[in-house]
C-alpha cells in the first residue's frame, strides 16, 4: 500500500527566512512524488515532481524538494520565503509497482509567512 | 488552453435534492479525476476515468453518488439525494497519463447542502 504523511499541520516562518515543509512516504516499490500548492478558494496547483534521476528537484516559484530514499522523505524547501507563499501545501505519492492507483495525497500543511 | 473548467463554482441546495457537478478537462488529457475536500477528511479521490471509462470508483461514498464521462470533454458527478454531510468542495482534475504526469485541477465546486 502507498501512503504519505505531512507531520506538521502548520509551519510559520518570517519573510526572507528559509522554509521547509516536511513529507514522508511509504510505498512497496519506487515512488513518484509530487508537491502541490492550494491558495484560498482555488484548486491545487502543481509545483514539482520527482520521477527519477537527480534527487534535488527544482520547481515553480523558487521551490525545490529533495528526494531522500533512505529516509523516505521528500521535503519541500525554499531559500527565502515570501508573504505570497502563504498557502496550503500538499505532498502526493504514487507507487510505481502497484497498478491501478492514482495519487495518494497527504492531509496538507498550512504555511504562514509573516512580514 | 483554459485549463480544467468546473461548473457551478458554488451550489447551495436542500437536503434530498439532486445535485449535478460538471467538468471539462484539458483537451488531450486521457485521465479525469473527481476529488472531494473537507476539513475533516482532507482530499479524497472519489473516482477516475481513463479514456472515458471509469477505472476505480472505490472512493465513491455510497450509491447516492454517480459519475459519468459521456465523451472526452465532459464529465458529471451526481448526488441524488443530497445530504448535509455531502457539503464539501469537489474538484475535478485531468492528466495526460497516470504514472508520471502531474494532475491539473479545476477551481472546484463548493457544495452546501442545507
């Protein structure tokens, strides 16, 4: 079975500081991993994904994430947070060896960036 | 492309009424997904289609929920009869493929059942 966990319901960071939103996963085989962002009253927007290759993935709006197989993690990071980054962030995983499943989303982490 | 289009954006109805939510996926996308989002349960996959055929409907809560995709550019999610616990935001998403490709989400329909 596949699952994903976002251990923090909320992350608070001051503008200009680095931010990290945590994600861990569990799969039978190799994972495909995704990060999405949701702004208020909007649908989810794709940020970045890890499929294979370089463990450091760069995405939209200056975000990046590092795939760590030994720790089964895929934390989202940004070197310098903006107030406009405040939103709900979702990590998602798909197991490559389990047929028929779509993405499994985490419960989301609310990011608040204060001026 | 205009992205995934959903209608209506807001729906308020009374318990027992039929509700129909509509979705137009991105042209050329072979997969269409219906999700439900609530504070308590987060984002739940209800059903997804591949080339207009339902593949996995195990997330559909009960028989009151049904979904169809009569052609590649249109899908509906119907609730009949609706209940207050169906109140949620319903998202439609589409993707080129299932495995490696990201999903593109519509703006959602906020359903309130009184």
